[in-house]
C-alpha cells in the first residue's frame, strides 16, 4: 500500500504540473500578461489556491533562485545559482537575473563601461536597461540564460585570454609527494644470491598566498653501494602578475634555449609564456627504448636523477616525465637483469625561439653554479641574461650573455615562422673559457633549429637541430670541472650474482664537442598506421669517438589486430660497441574472439625481440583493466629467452583514492624478481589532512562535505574520502579547469546543488572547488491546516534547519509536496501569499517512518499551524 500510495502521489504531482504548464505554454505570453487567471478553473474554493499572480503575468516559473547555465554570445561560461526578479520590459513582465558588478565583470564586460553609472555600482541587482545593446534571454524550460553583449562592451583581449584577476592563488597548505619503488632479485646459482634496489622520492612544499616553497629529496639504495640521500633542490617562488613573470629564489635551473640549461643557486626572474593566452606550447619529451629483460630505467637531467622505474622486456615509452628544467638533454640508463647497462641521450628542447609580434620575454639569473656531481665540479658565481623580441617584421630577435670568473659568452640569434615552410631559428655563440688545466680557449658555435607540421600529410617534424662548434668552444658547465677527464660509476649484479661496474657519467674535456645532430619526426599514415623516427648524434674534435642514439618505429592495424615494429641503436662515446635491438609486438582484443554479448578490455599480446649481441626473447601474455572505471590494470605473460631460458611475469597497477600501487613478480630457472612501488600525496590545509594521488605542480582540492566516497570524472581512482574531500592532481595553470563529480556514485541520500565547478589556478597553487551537498531524507508530505483543510495549490513549502532554509517544494493539487535533503526531525514553513496571515509552520518527525523499498522515499502527514 505504501508503494501504491507514493506512486499515486507522484502521478498526481506530474499530472497537475503538466496540465498547468500546458495551459501557460500554449498561451501567447503577450496576451497572457493582459489577462487574469481565474483560480476557479482549479477549484471552486478559491481560498485553497495560492497566489498565482506571477503566472498571470505570463511567466512560466515564479521569481526566486534558480540554478542555470550561463552563456555569453552563445558560448557556455559556467553554471551558477542566480536570483530572478520580475521586471517590466516593453509593457510585459519578464524574469531578469540579478547581477552584481563583480558578476558582470566575470561575463567579460569592460570595467570602463560598468563604472559609467557610479550610483549603481554597490547594488547586487544591476539595471540592464542602462545598456540597451545588451540582450538577456532566460529560457525558463531549459534553465538557460544567454547574454548577448556587443563586442564594444566587452574587454578587448586575445582569444582564450583569462583576466589575471580571476587567477586564484589558492589556499594556504603544506603538501608532500612521495614515490617509492623497489625491486628484489634472487639468484638461485650464486652465493651472493640477493640484490635489492630502492628509490624514494620526496617532494614537499608550502603555499602561502602567492608564495610557493618547494623542496625535493631522493634516496637511492642498492645492495653494493648502500643508501644515499640526494638533495635535488629547494626554492621559493611566486608570480609577478603585472610583468607576466615569475621570480625564483634558491636552487633551480636556468631556462630558455640560447644556452644549455645549468643549475643555479641564487635568484632568477623570468617571463612566463603560460600566462599568455596564445603562448607557444613547450615540447614534452617521450623517452623510448627497448629492454632485453626486466630492467631498471633511470633518467637524469643535469646529473640529477629525476625518474626511475622498472620495465618488462620489449619496447617501452615513458611519457609522464616532469623534468627539473625546461631544457637540457635527458640521459637514459637501462640496466638489464644481468647487469648490462645501456646509456643514451634524448634531446629535450622546445621548437625554434619564436615570440609573437610585439611581445617580449626574458630571463635574468645570478648565483652559484649547482651540479649533481659535487665531487667533480666547482660552484663558481655566474650571471646570465637572455632577451627575446617579436618584431613587427615577422622576425624574432634574441640574444644573451653568460659571465663568470673563468667564462664569458655572448649569443645573438634570429627566428622566423615561415608559414607553410615551417619555423626556423639560427643563432651564434662566442665563448672564452679557462679550463681546469689553466689554459684559455676561444671558440664559436652555430646552432640551427627547424620544426614543421604538414597537417595534410600527417607529418610532424617535432624538432630538428644541428650545432657546429669550432675547436676551443666550451660551455659554462665545462669550465666548472675540477679535472680534464673523469667518470662516475655504479655497481650492479649479473645473472650469477657477480658485481658489474657501469659508467653513468663520463667526460673528457680534451675532446671538445664538434657537431651535433638531432631529429624527432612522426608521420601519421592514416589508414596505414603511423611511424616515428628519432636520431641524436654527437662527435668530437681530435677523436673518432661518437655518441649515437636512434629510434625507429612503425605501428599499424589489420582489423582488430594491432602491431608495432621498432628498432633501436645506441653507441656510447667511451664504448666502441654498438647495441642494436629490434622488436615486433602484436596485440589482439579478447572481445574480438568472443560473442558480442560479452565485453572485456583484455588483450592478448605477443612480441619477439632480438639484438646483435645474441639476445633473444619471445613473449606471450594477457593484459587489460578491471574494477569500476578501470582502476586496476594487469599484465601477465610467459617468455622464453636464448639457451631455452623460460620464465613468467605478472604486473598489477591499482589507482586508488590515496595513491597508485604497483606490484610485479617474475621468475625463471636462474632467478626470481619482485618489484613494488607506491606513489601518493598528502595536503594539510585549514579543513584538515587530505590524502590522494601524486600531486602535479598545480592542483585542485575538492570540498564536498557530506558527499563521501564519490568518484570524480577528472581522473581514474580519484574519489572523495569519508569527509568529502579529494585532490585532483595536474591542473592547468592560468586556464579554466572543469571539476565534476559522478552523481551516480553518490549515496542515495545525497544530492548536489551542482555537480560541476570551474576553477582558474595560478601556477603551483592548490585551489579549492567547493560543492554544496544536501544530505538527508526524501519525503512526500501531506500537509493540512488546523481545520484539516489541505494547503492551497501552489503553496511554497520550505524546510528549515537552525533558522536556515535548506530546501523547498511546491504543494500540488492534492496537498502533497516532495522535499529532499531533510533531517529526521525538523520544521516546515508554508507560504501561499504575501499577507501576514498567509503562512503556517509544521513540525515533522520521520524516525519511526519506513521508506519505500523501491524509491527510498518517506511518506508522512503533518499539521501546519498558523
């Protein structure tokens, strides 16, 4: 009976509402505004009909607060709750939104226009009639407000520009990123049967207003070398908005592309392209390679370890790097299961140094040289400056200087965007150096860069460069070495548990760099797949030694089957041997082998790898995702190597609300290998401590109190905690970031005023996105007055808690109202007119009432007292 009764109430509500809407919608509004609505159409007793004067004026909804989508010149801006009041326009009533001066500024209206009428500035409901060119249309059925604003009344700004006043510095917070990865090898045939490797990365910081303090530390341990802490950097940083710049004090790296990026302990002031609306996007490197076995990959920049992970046999690609500087080659070391080491470099620089016409960018640095090789290099004081100017002639002119006690260099360059022919830059650097042998050298270096994207043919020449240096040309970094040659070594273990010595950093200043070539090319073959090619070559004066790294790959599909063929070649200048590897990988979705009724993300994978040194590896396995929103990924395979060595591997990755966990296990006749890792973060703020996945440079704190365990659209595994808080990592600085909760994951007794928020963080900020959650019961109230008569149709009923309105509803023609988000015990206030006698209050208590099993709705009757 309860179910039937609830359903009948709902049917009655929808039926009566539909009849009323039909009557009003099908009536011309201009005519409706001139007629009086006769309450007798609803009931013979007009005393039980609420004040419907707003409907008599041709309105479809009553004045009040409504959550609406806001559009400006047909472009979506945001969703917000606005107050709508009745206004008279051309002798007819309309609902017009109340907008303050601040709200109109957010629409993009020019401040000069807004301040024209100074007497109106303090009001929360600006009069739109003072701007007759502005049209405001409220679509009451779609809950959509469209502002049509002429261009002359808008701010004149570049497309996509965001007013710096809208950049949010974020909340005061202390943050900590933590990354741990480890591996344990067990060699069955050796007395030295075990080897362990551990990596712990800690990146902490404090935000206070516009200031950001950061500190990064790493701890690296292996069985032979023991453990060692490495201090990466500590610095204090903030934006200088009116200069579109950023100042950094402490340990950082010099930027831009005139000179090699070097470590700095001092002060740096630099302009930030990311603050500009149409800034050029920087180049983000993808580190590719091929592993012969379960291998450890270590990536260094400026001799600092910035990334370390463990990969399985075959081709790998690492695309989630966050280097410590905007330029400077990445040095990649791949240590195989048998202790063999492969080293190569990946170029990391942006495309030619183009600046838009009329724009200037700069960088000024002063301080001591900073290096990751403390025992090998000195720390002289130096200054550096660079300047770029976009001329009116379509050219970019740039130059810079470096000065220290033993080094002086000056550079001049020119860059041009040649349209269909691509972009090119050319610069010349002259340097005078004094090395550790106390001899002085002079030399010049010519650098040519080129980038081109042919959209019609899918060709993207990401980066091409050629540098030629005369004998005697050295960099600032070269002059800091204490010796003319040297190397850094580390110890690993081969398959028998015996130590293997690997060289990680080698240098010989007697052999000055001569010619360098770099190419990064990708080609979309459309229906025939895609290909990539990268090449990095360096030779030296007075030496036949060369450093070479080449990567070639092709990917395609045959039906549901996908395949990739890749080739890698590496040569270390201090090692005469070349390392050549070829790999073929094939993948097929399991669902293509099953009936259409069954869906799965699983794929069957197989690959074959071979090298010129006789290494051979065959793999077949299964990979895919599991759990809600693919939080768990897995990779299981069996492999066979040369000499009939066989083994297997299983790897799991779980993305949870508090971090990302990696687990892996592999085995063979000779060894067992276990890898594990965890990354996460914590943020301490005024509302408490929140844990989450690893933070980026700029992040968002979600505050949705009452909406616990809710998933967010913004990333896999991101979920609110028991208090309704969550962290979204890797927000985009100076841009609009959309934050959205998945409403289907909310508790049945939780409703959101709005599920989407937009924030605009400044770089390094932790900004808060606050969602208002209504937590409570959903109730169908039958309300009668003291004389047991039902409340008038159309009566507005509000639920109050601690003197505040928490929700409301409208009485239907049966005297029933539906209200959600209610506590078990509370008070209702009903009003059906403007007179002081046209209201009443009712107390309710549903602690002993049972909800409908199907709908979760409670039904109860209450008496309303005047």
